[in-house]
C-alpha cells in the first residue's frame, strides 16, 4: 500500500560542493525509490573520485577560516542550525518516512534529536577546557587541541538524517570541515542540509555532500589522501573493509557497526515493563535499529508465558503505510534488504519454532512489509541467533541461571548493547559488568544521554563517540612542555678534551 507522497518532493537530488548544488562530473545518477511501493520517484547524483576530489578541495580551502573561529562563534552557528532543523521538522519527518519507510510518528522524533545533537555539541565546545599538568616547580605542560582537518563522514540508511547530525555536529563543533557521503538508499533527507546549513549562516564549503554508491563515492572518500579521519556507521563487513583501506594513509577511524543485542529477562523482573520494552526495542524503527534487542533470553520459570505474550503482541502490531499515524511498523527500506530479511525468516522456520508473523500482512499486497516475527526455542548456534537481521524479527531462547544467561548473551561476535530486566539490582550490576557490550541498560530500553560514550566492542565497532569522546575523535591533542626552572642536562661532549 503506497505512502502519501509529501509535498515538495524533488525530482533530482544533487551533490553540494563549495556551497553549490552540482551534478556528477560524468553526469551519472542513480534511482531513488520509496519502500512502500518501490517506485522510483527521483534521481540522485552518483558521485565518484572526481566529485569527491572537488568536495575535499572545497573543505580544505575553508578549513583555516572555520577552524580559526572561536569556539563560541562556531557554537552560535550550531545553535542556528538546530533552529533551522526544528523549523522544518514536519517536512523532514515526511521526507524521512517516505524515503526510508519509517512510520511517520517515529520519524517525527528524528528532527528533535537531530537539533538536540547540534545544541549539545555547541554547549560542549564552549564549556571545553584544556588540560594542564605541573611537575613541581620545574616544568609545566599543557594540551592544545586542534581539529584534525577534513573529516570524511559515511552514514547508513536507518534514521539517516539523525545519524548524519550525530556526526556533523561534533565535527563542526571541533572545527573540522567535512565531506558527508549519505547512504544511497535514503538520500532524500540529506538533500535538506544545503538549505538548512546555508540559512543558518554556515560558510560555503565547510560542509560538502557527495551522494553515490558506497563502493564508488564512499571508497573515494576513504582513499583520499587529504582526508585524515573517517567516521563510519554501517555494517560490520563494510567497516572491516574501510579500516583495511584506511591503513594505507593511517587514518583515524571511528566504527559504529552492527549488533545482535541481548535482552535478558529474569523471572523476578517487572514482566509488564519488560514486555513493553522488549516489543518496542526490537520492532520500533521497523527493527532496523543497530541497538535492537533482537535476542531475548528468558529465565525458564517465565519463559513459556513471556514467549506467548510476546508472540501475541507481535501479531497485534499495526503494520501499514509509513504515512499513516496508526502505523507501528512501516515498510523495510529497500527490496534487496526486504529479500534478505525474508531469507532469514525462511532460515528461522527451519531452525526454530515460529511463534508469530513470518509473512507479509494480507492487507499489504505490495511494498516491503513484514508482520513482526517471533522465533522461539532458538539454539545458540542458529543463524537467526548469531547474525544481524536488521528487521522486525526476534529470536527467543530460555536459560537456567545467571551464568547461562551471561554465556548466551556473549555467544555472538557482536557487542553493541544489552538490556537486563531484574528486580535484584545487585544481580543487574553483576551482569552489566559481565556482558560483553559497549552499552548496557538495566530495567530500561534504549534511552540515550548525549554525554555518555556510544559504541560497541568485538565486531560492533571501534572507538567511542558521544560527549567528550566525539571531540577527542575530531581533534588531535598536542602536548606543550615548558621549563619553569633550571633544567638539568647531562653535558655530553663538554668534558676534558684530553
Ligand atoms: P552499509 O555498510 O551497507 O553502508 C553504510 C554506508 O557505507 C553507506 O553510505 C554506504 O554507501 C557506504 N559504503 C558501502 N561500501 C563502502 C565502501 N567500500 N567504502 C566506503 N563506504 C562504503 O550499512 P547499511 O546497510 O547502510 O546500514 C545498516 C548497518 O548499519 C547495520 O549493520 C547496522 O547495525 C549498522 N548501524 C550501526 C549503528 C551504530 O551506531 N553502531 C547505527 C546505525 C546502523
């Protein structure tokens, strides 16, 4: 079923280089379609090395002026950007929902979060101090932070605008200029940045956007010798490839990658709250969420009941057109991704017990729709337990005790998030420390605090962004040592010539 077409949809989405909307040097474009009907509605410029080269040159040219501004001056521009983002929140929500298939009610939260990223990093950079160290009366050392230079930002298609803002805001706050390569399946909302940034007073060339296919435009950015830093959010395989390519120029990289996060439910938990949270955690954002609690581990005494109730809720989740305010799960982003998710559903039917969903809803004969799907009694070596599906599909498994819960939680290559449900807080902390993941929530779903480190361990990523971690990433620290008194220096070559 088609989604309502938003007003003002552009027929073309072009690069933005040096403050100008431009076509690719070779004129190539790629199709952009909406996931509710899979109809092509726009053409986007398909960038390659020549376009990336021009964008990097524009960013390099503006770097001295932008990095030379005071932190306060850059922060003021960031606040203006936040104002502009908020002012177009309804258009942004409609574009995001139409292009990515996110339910409109969930797309509406994205503008607020994107604006908040700019306001937060504006505050961080103004409040930032630099460290100083005193060694008695003899020496004093202080740290000078300098922006790294031209940052390369590469982003995925899930919540694209918000994730772009998550990288743009700290990079700009730190004083970097940059080239952004948005995901090719969802370029529409990135097409709003040029007007937002220009109206906010950001000088031309500070932000440049090159659209295109990952292996072409993204790879050219990763390979560019004048881009010393790559911030990447996307799949683990692509992340590995980018780290390998970045080694050529020894670039700094931040990798926010895939996940298969466990939600661990103990029998003593508030089961109503746990159920609401588990259902929301894996089916919101169409299940296309890096921190989704896509493996639910349940203690035996409540396993059957929890599984039954989770399956009932999944069957009742409203799947529908992304533009319908009643929709809870919309259309998956692209037919290729939809086919991949359906393949996992077929695999799951062979590997485990299908407890809910597993099929296209009858009332939605076309578009990338799937009824939220629950697999029960999933074994730890099943593919649906081990591999990231990135759709509205959840795997449930029982456990006997705390040790087994931790062993199961840690039994995949991933380590992004974990959710623990228990009324025994001592146990909650014990497990939080034992689980191999970058982030843990106890008795809560994914509620973020922008000051906290964000990222994963094992195959879920490298490095942390968020709060001061982001500023560390986009700056180089230089230490300056200053002698305050006499420095004792062994006098080589000053001895008796005989
Ligand atoms: P993807 O890896 O296919 O693509 C991500 C981006 O990388 C796109 O812009 C793509 O064009 C680009 N790209 C692809 N090949 C490239 C190459 N060779 N060189 C440079 N760039 C290249 O990922 P996706 O399918 O768009 O996104 C889904 C994945 O992102 C999931 O695995 C999800 O878990 C992960 N994700 C992680 C986080 C996190 O914070 N950890 C957040 C959101 C999404």
